[in-house]
C-alpha cells in the first residue's frame, strides 16, 4: 500500500474505534507512568480533533495538576509555533478548525526547550515510524527539537512495518503508547536488528 492508501485506511479504522474516551484515559494513565514523562517539566501536546486519541482530556488534567508547563501548537504558514497554555479556554478554532491558542501578544516558545512532545499520527509501527495527515507540519517541527517524542495511538493504529513507505523527511517517535501497552521504539529496533 502507498502512504496515502494507508492514511485513508487507518483514518477509517480509527473513526470506528469504540470506547474512545475510556481508551484515551487508559493511554493517559500509561503515559503518566513513563519515566521520561514523569521527569518532564515542559510538555507540548497536540490538541485532538475528530477521532484522535483525546488529548483535550489530558491537557485539562495536566492544567488542573499544575505540575508541568503545557504547550500547544498553532499553525503559522508551513510551520508549527508553540505557546504555553494556562487555561483550556485560551483555545479557539484555527487551522482546519483545530483548537489553537489565541492572543496576538504572546511569544512562541523555542521547541528546543521542550522536554516531551506528544505527537499525533494516523498509523504507527513499533520502530517509531508514523504517518501523519500529509502536511509535514510535525515532521518539520520535530526536526527542531531535542525532546522525547511520544506518539499516542489506539491499538488499531499500530501495524507491523511502515518502513517501505517512509521517507527521510518522516520523523520518528521514541515511545509509542496505546491502550494496551507502552513501546520503546529504540529498544524494539535494537532487538529486531
């Protein structure tokens, strides 16, 4: 299958996921036990839309706890800029009707200062490969950060091997979390040779 065929297939499969809220909460519970996340002080979350793993719940939980500084992206041209969020009400529909931070006087944060970036995707494999929505926004953004990259996915979105369709421009995640497990992609690569 081509990248576009895989994207179309897994978007359809993801829309059919039942128990999305419960599964998203289980993913968040697993995330909160990952050492790299526990140690983090600055975390960038994507703001979920449509059938994605629900990060809106996660963001609200983290804002309530006040243990980490939470950042969210805003599309500017071909790039993602990130802004600190102190309240979920600071978000309004933006690019493709995805919630984004508002406020003209805010300054974007340097991506290199993030400890963890929570990465969206349509389909992943255990090597850390991912297929996103096709715009390349996250691939460009991830090239400019040293953060631990954590992908969130429902188990149905994880397949054996995306390597045949992945290009050099496609950025990998370091850790992948679903409702059934936490996968350390570098460890998987070392074991699979």
